[in-house]
C-alpha cells in the first residue's frame, strides 16, 4: 500500500519513469552501443556480458540480503580475494576440485558466521565487525600467496565452470540465474523472506511477533558469505589464477547493484527483480565501453556514477515513502 500511495502522489508520466527508469536506461544503453559497434548485439557478446557480471552479481545477492535487515558487510570484497587465494593455494598443493570447491564455500560461509556472531551476539556495529573480519582475511590472503599470484594446477573443472558454456550461456551464468531464481522465490513467497523484511522494518516489532531476529540476522551474514564464495569459485575459473591484491574493489559495485534494486519493481524495497535489472545495466555499460575503445579507467568511472545514482535514487524513493506516511 505504501508504494501505491506514493505513486499516486505524482503525475502518471512521472510514476512511469520512476517505476521503469532502469528498464529505460538499459534499453538506451543497448541502443547506444548497438549503433556504435556491430560487435555488441551478438549472441556471443551478450553471453560475455553475463559471464563478466557473475562475480559482482553473486556478491550483490549477499549484499542485498544484508541491506534488507539494515546491516552492512564490508568484508565481502576481502572475502572474495581470500576464497580465491584459498582455492589457488589448495590447487598448488594438489587438492582436487571436489575438495577445493566445498572448502571455498565452507570458508566463505564460516567467515559470514563470524561476522554475524560479532554483530548480533557481541553487539558490535556491522561496519566495525565486518571491517575487522575483512582486514583479517586480507592478512590470511597475503600469507597464503606469499605476495605472489598463484595459478599452478587450477583444476580443469573449476576452469570449465568459469569459462565453458551450455547452449551458448556460461555454466557460471546458469548458476547465478539459478541462485537469483531461488532467492526471488524465498523473498517473495516464504516465511523466511517475510521475516527478513520484518526484521528490516522493525526488529523489535518482528521479535514481538515471534520471529527469532538474532537467528535471522546471523543467517543473513552466513548467506552473504556463501554467495561470495560462489562468486570466488566463478572468478577463479574465469581468471585461472588468484592475485593477493584482488577483491576489495568489487565491494562497491556489488552494493551499487543492491541499492539500485530499490528503484525498480518494488519501489523503496530491496528486491531480486530490481537486482537483475541492475546487473544487466552495469554489465551492458561496462561491456559497451570496452567495445567502443574507452580507456580502462572508464569502467571505474561508470561504476562510480552508477553508485552515486543508486544512492540518490534510493534516497529519493525512501523520502517519498516517508512523506507519504506523514501525510496519510
């Protein structure tokens, strides 16, 4: 009801633009790059758009879940780098993919559990607790790497997961789409999904309503870690190596996508449909800039602009909700 009331305060044209801004932006980007280069609108390239966005896409699912419950996880970028380095180090030692992949996922979920316990049980601000976990993980990453890029003996199964395709679409993309579909169902149609939004709306009210709020909040951090672990497996397969300096720079693009999700489908609410549109907008923008020969730093500039737009649009939407509540 809040969203509908908010929409009716504006002229129909404004409501249309607010609700479909991401769709319109995506269409304009596709049209622009299609006109600029014939290499853009091809099946192979469109598949590449999705493959490149798997890492930030999977991380953004975790970021979105954390944001829903009004927390923030600064460790996700460091966790990505650590899990990749863990996988590369285990490959160097001689472990198989059947051991490496579960180890990466368990390590990522375990790191999320530590962040959750520190935040929820120890009553430490999520900014501080997750930053502490992230810095610690950065130290482990450097220790495993010895300061060098590791690329020896990466299992073929991991490489294939990151680089091979099924009916023209990368294996890792299929996994990301599966995870997005699962989380859409969870958030839209399950008690757990309703619990997340309830905790984000008012933790006290949710607790009074019988929701185990501490358990929900801790589980969110665990899930954010798990999704980052999936991103790490994909990125390790795509690059075929692990760099000790990689990871931290992926945090902000992931949160930009999560923030942008509030501006589509369900205005003012973090949601999966909006997240999918955000992933596509960022993916098309970065890919198109590369194809038309833009300098490499333009990717960072584009991501920064997207983050600024995401923060401003989400602020405006939330402000509209607040004003509507005051007037009703």
